[in-house]
């Protein structure tokens, strides 16, 4: 498969594409090692993005020249981020070549948890450690908690930032139908934030 080029958000940033749980689809990972590595101690941390935008626009996005990732690197962590299938530089599901209304929602929690497991196992092998810390944002809390429940020994710490909580529907209300995928525009994001 042709290797796509990804923009580096920092000169020290490293990129990897690994096999995901879907035949023929790859997952994109970005890694930023600490500027001054700790002697003999490797502390990998993985940030898992939510349902709206990929790793480049979450952990690695710099506000006034500084990101979460920069702060974690300064604290001595090897910081990783990745994009779920259908986001950022990871491969797209074949269903994304069809109109969004023709398929069921993609990248559900179980599927995302399997993608996350592939990423975690890759990072652990790369660093030669048995566990890592995971920071999740919003929707990512669901796949990360599924992974931690299935394989608790892979996770040293689990931080849930704005996790999803179950809200029962109001009486006589049915959950809205969701398309297989959707494009989130800058205007969509602005509307959500204001």
C-alpha cells in the first residue's frame, strides 16, 4: 500500500502507520519523545481523541505556540497520539466512499477499542515496557475503558477528560438516527464551542 505523507507538527515528531484490526487498513500514529529523556526510565503516554477531530487538532494543536503534548514532553513523557480509522491520516473505511446515510455508524466503541489495542501493543513493543498511561477525551473514554477492562495489565493509568455519560432518553423520545460518518467543518466546531 502507498505510504501517505503526514505533516510534522514538530521537527522531532515521528510517524508510524501500523496494521489495524480491519484487513488492509492502517492506523496513523504520531510520537513526540521528550526533549531530555529520563535516564533508564521510559514513560509512554497515549492520548486518544474523541469523536470530532484527530490527534493533530487535539493533543498536538498549539495554542499560542504550546500544546498539551509539549507540556507532557517537558514532564519527561514519550507522548503518542493516533487517529482512529476514518480520522486524520489513518485509512478510511470503504463505507466512507458511499453516501453517509447508506450505512450504519462506523467506528463504534467495540471497533475503536480493538484499534486502540493494536496501537497500545505497538507502543509497548516499541518502548519495551509492559504498560502505559492513557488520556482520553470525550467519546474516547468508551473504547479506552473497554480496553482497560479487557486488558488491565496494559494500562498503568487511565485519565478520562470529559468522559461520555449515559443519559436516558426523555419519555417518548427515541435516539436520533446517526449516519455512518460525517464531515466536521470549522463552522461546526465554532458553533459547538460558543
